[in-house]
């Protein structure tokens, strides 16, 4: 706390108060100064001045280059002798000051975490490129803002929910499918719309990798920048509603994998691309189609697998139920259909909710004038509470970006590390046979050369020397052809699923013996891409993975990621000292 003699500010407390009372400018400023912690000590005729750090709770801007939020809405108070004083302490008697300082420190830690994650992830890309690893190109680059992805059946209330969260009408809602585009809704100073090529071509938005899905998708993507919306620090991505049914489409058999191009682009792949980068994913169902849309179940199975930590399943429009047994039938049907694609006994929580609507009030009438019974026994309070819970999770998207970025880094390192270890094991086995063949050929050539030299030294007949040379050439040539054929067969054998599985068991014997399910899941994810990569490049052209490369990856897993997790975790009794 900095103390100044009263002579520095005014001749007395009474004089200062009289001056402030007579001056309209100072009269307006006095409450603000007192709120910031400026106090007068009347007993010792000293002016005790305290200041606080500016609040960073309103994270209005997210920098794509540094993964940082910055506050662009705060303005600095000017003039006054108090502004020229550098604060040294924060008043303990001002709770708002302590809260603002804590938020400022938290924002600084978040920026450090995001910068470090970006740096570490970028360091993985050269090795991934050299080994043709499992990480997608530019996967180290995130979107300019955190975002929430909404997918689900058509007419399930996605667009209405978007409008409700934003606090204004942005999307068109209706019973029939109203939009066939992926719509990115971002906050901005004014209302602006951009088409897909402009969005994908923007180097700062972070959607450039959507080009890989072709021009049809690009032309079915759009950007809506809106002002005066409630989400000023994250984006919403609304997706086309899913409309086919498993009966009319031939059941779930057609969703056994592969790219389904009935929209002109790989819809499953696009949803997976968005979901991997999203901070919250909402999957919407509605009472009319509680899980019976085959495309929705296929998306849940193939595009949203492994994303349970950020996936929320929503049964919307629950206020349409007028009888409790109708609700029970629809809810049971949804659970039954979800159990077909969720391979575990415990189903995730289903958020049953509804949006505010005048038609749900008690005592309403239909078009015939008959009284409509209240929805599900006037149980709207629970539905509204669940809706508020979902909205609260949506609003947490910026904070969840921290944990998601660390999780993405951890996942990427595990994938690349397993890829590198199996590649090196397979390459070393292939290389061992190459050297065995070279030794055989070299030994045969050395033997023939020695016999030829002995024949010349002892002046043996030319026929003998020529025969030895011819036999050596034919022998080495035949052996090289045979070894090449055997080597090709050996390479093909090494790249079979069985041999790659054996390589996985050798390189991860401890995890296999301990039945590590996480390691097994990582192997399932990289097995097919690894096989394709090695067959495309060939073991002859596969680069060596050095021990330093493996050590560097292990260091990230053992040292850097735990340190980042410790920084991002909330303070608790088991916390250690935080610091990068």
C-alpha cells in the first residue's frame, strides 16, 4: 500500500471534499474512484491509494495466431493525479479488486497454456510429415474462436436453440428442412454474411482444411457475423438436419463405414472434422424421431466416437408431450436406438428440455377451441432447468477450449509415438533381412573373387579361372534375384494386419500384458492408416526413427503435458505449485 502525505493531494480532507462537491467532474468521478479502492484516512490526514488490475472476465477476442483471448472493450480512465501513481498493493478490503486480480492472473495462465500447447503441437508436425504419420495436415492450427457444434435430426430444434442462445433470430426454423449448409455464426461489430469460398479461404478463421472435402461442401458452407448477440467470445456451427430413415435406406447395413456421398460430399467426414475441433458438441433428437434416423445414428457411431467428454445428447421439444406415457415411450425408444450404436451397458445422460413457447402455457386451446392439457403434467420446471444446464455448458466453451487443447495435444502425441515405434520396429525387421541378403551376396562374390585370384596366382588353366568368374556372376545374379523376390514377399508379409499386430505387441508388451484399454484404442485408430502409409511409401523408403525422436515424444507426455494439466486444473488441496 502506497501512502502519500495529504499535502501532495489537498490541504485537508474538508477542503478536498468541498472541492469535489463544487466540481461536477470530480463529483461524478468520486464514486468510481472509491469503487476502485481510493480511500481517505481522516485520522492521520494521509491519502491511502490502492488500485486493482483490470478485469479480464469478458474475453472478447481470440487470436488465431497466439491462441489468446484479449479484452478489447475496456477503456482506461484518464487525467487526475491518482492515475500517475503506480499501485504497489491491492486493498484486502475490496472483494471486487481481489476477484479482478484473480481473473487477470487466470487469463494470463490460460494464454501461457495455449501458447505452450501450440508450440508443442507444431514441434510434432515435422516428424509426422517425415513418417507420414496419423496427424492431419495443419492439425496444429485451431479455429480463431472456440465453437459449439450442433448436429441432429431435421426439425429437432437446432436452429431455434441457436436463436435462443444468441438472443436474436439468426437461423430460420421450421418443421421441414430449412437449411442445407454448415453455418458458422461468429460475433462481430456488424451483421455480415459470407459464402463458403470466402470462409474457407480466410487464413485467420481456421476452416481452410475443409477444402479436402471438395467444392460441393465449400459451396454448402456459410459464415454469418452478427452483432448484439450473447456469445461474444465463441462461435456456433449449425449443421444440415439429417432426414433419411434406416427402413427406407435399407437399415443400418449401409453405414458400415466408408464415405457416403449422397449429399455430394462426405457428410460423416465433415461432421467428424468439425467435432474434433469443437469444444462442445450437441446431438439433437426430437419426439417425432427419437433416434430412428439412420444417418443420425451413423454419425454418432462413426463421426462422434471417442468424443464423450464433450458430447451432449439432447431430447428437445419435450413440452410437446401431453401424457406421461407418451414421454416414456419416446424416451425408451431413444434409449433403445442409442444402445445399438453405443457399445457399453451405461448410456450417457440424455438432456430432456424444451425452449420457451407460449403454446405450452396451462389452459391453452387448439384450433377447435378445445382445452389442451398442460404438457406432461405441468413438469415444465424440470425441462427449463435442463435447458438452462445445456445453455450453461454452451457458455463454458471458451474455458473448455483450454482442456480440449491439452487433450488434443496428448492424443496427438500418443498417436504419433505409437506410429513411430511400430514403423521403426517394422523397418528394422525389414532392414535386417536386407543386410542378411547383402551378406550372402557379398560372401558369394568374395568367394568367387578369391578363387579367381588363386587361379591367376597359381597360373591355373584359363578355363578354370573363366569358369569360376562365370559361376560367380551367375551365382550372385541368381542369388540377388532370389533374395529380391524373397525380400518382396517378406515386405508384403510384414505389412499384413497380423504382422503389424505382432509388431504392436512387441513394442507395447507391457501395456498388452496389463490389458491397457487406452493403448488398445490408440492402436485401433492408427492400424489401418499405418498399413496404408507403409504400403504407399515402401519399407525401402521409410526413414529411420532415432532414439532422440522417441525420447522427445516421451518427454512431452511425461513432463510437458502433466505440467500443463496442473496449470489448467482448479486449485484444490492436492494441487502442487503451478508454473510453466
